[in-house]
C-alpha cells in the first residue's frame, strides 16, 4: 500500500502571508508527482506535474519543488489572497510495469484558509 | 460544454434502489477514472478505463458496476448500496500516456439512506 502524506492538515493565514506545505511520498519507483487545487463545490484543478528530481515549477504566486531521492515536494504560495483558500492535494504516481491508465495515489490534502 | 461533466450532482437513494452516475468528457482523452472520497479520507481510485477497456478494479464491491460504452462516456451503476457508501464520487479523464494530468468533474454527492 502506497503512503502519501500531506502536512499540515489545515492552515489559517492572513492575507499577504506566504505559506508552504509538504507532500511526502515513497522515494522508490518514482514516476511523477501531481499537485491539485480543490475549491469547495468545484472540480479539482491541476497545478503542476513534476517529474525530475530538483524540478521547480511556478504558476503566478504558486510554486513547487521536488526531491525524489528523499520523497518530498513543497508547495509555496507567496502573498496569500482569500481566493487561494482551497484544499491542496498531491498525488503520486509510481512506475508501473504492466497495465494501462495513469494510476494516482492521493494524499488527504492541506486545507488552506486565507483571512482578510 | 467543455471539460468533464457529471450528473447528477446530488443523489439520495435507499439501500434497495438502483441508480446510475454519468460522466462525460469533452477533451478527447482515452482514459477515464472513478474516484470515491469519503469524509477525512484521501481520494480513492475505484476504476480505470483505458481505450474503453477496464484496466483497474481497485477491490471495489460488486454493488458498484462501471460501464464505459465509448471513450467520452463513463457510468457507475449502483445497486443495493450501504449507508457507508455515502460519499463524493468523482470522475476524471486523461490521456493514457506518460505523466499526463487528470481532469476532474465536479462530482456527485451521494447519500444512501
């Protein structure tokens, strides 16, 4: 059974604060690490797909880093805004030898609330 | 419509009912997925279809029966469910190659009484 853990479970920050959270995943048989943003009553929205050790990706005020050797990824939000309030999910894909489909194992998410 | 759509958005059913959830993707993808999310648990993969063939059945009870008639449509047929099956059911699609992103629908919130 694959173990994908995210911390913290929830986070309250003030508008303008920068914040970061962690996704831990198995360091063996790594294939890809996905980050999603999920607002209440909406569909999860893809942020990044990270594949190489040392990868850094950026989308506006959100960025992510990847360390496949030690099995973790960080997501950073710079200058948080109320519209950043959402649950941030990471999902691990390990290498598979047979079969098809893009099987992802998700963490439980970090719930971010940005207050005025 | 664009993206991935799911109907209905909300469903209440008794344990003896039979109902179906529908998912449609307008992205030209060749893989589709059903996920379940229960309270305080991670998204749990239930079924994967690639090129309309089922390639994964993640130890899901037989009271859940998927159907993929073509690459754009995916159904989840429900019968004799239990109250513990109450959850959010999400559909997703992707290209079945490499490290492709999955695109999700908004989900069906199911309550089994």
